[in-house]
């Protein structure tokens, strides 16, 4: 099964000052198994704030190795439905998070995240977690 890796996981792993070794090992295993996929919004979040141009280019080149899942209008609409459903149950979240959830459901992949908001969404959205 392919795995969409959330921005928070990449941030913890790529953090130079104090990387998360448990997540690093898990991510390494997924990468070696050719299971990691990305989406544009997560790539944008990862690349945003990289101040040194050569680091930006290097990071972009590394991420080019992963398959990028296209986000269709149908997926955006489903994300809005998930947002409305969760909101009706008192569960709040960001639009990108609901988009991530819709992508995961649409493509039948799993989500690797450390963001507890997704566990709340998972009560109402059929997310698969790794």
C-alpha cells in the first residue's frame, strides 16, 4: 500500500538540530520499499521557508523521486464535504488537512502523520493510518 507522508513527519525527520530517529527509520523503510507518495500542497509546505537556494533545489530534486498524486476537482469537493461533516460534529481542522484526508481516501493509501487532528477526523472520515 502506498503511503502519503504528512508535512509534520517530514519536518521532524528533516529537522537538522534534533531529528526524530523513530520516524526516520520508519520513513527510510517506506522509501526503500517505494511506498511513499506526495501531493503538491505537502511539497509546497516542505519547500516553503527553505532560505538557502541550493538546499531548496536539493530538497526539490530528492522529492522528485516520489510519485506525485494528482488532485482532481472531485477530491477538492470531497475535502469540502469532509470539512463540513467534521465541523457539524464539532471537529475543526485546516483545509489542507481535509484535502490530505480526501486524497488518502480517494487513492486508497495510508497516511503517516503525527498530527493528532487526523485521529479526530478519522472518527468521521474513513482514513487509513500507518
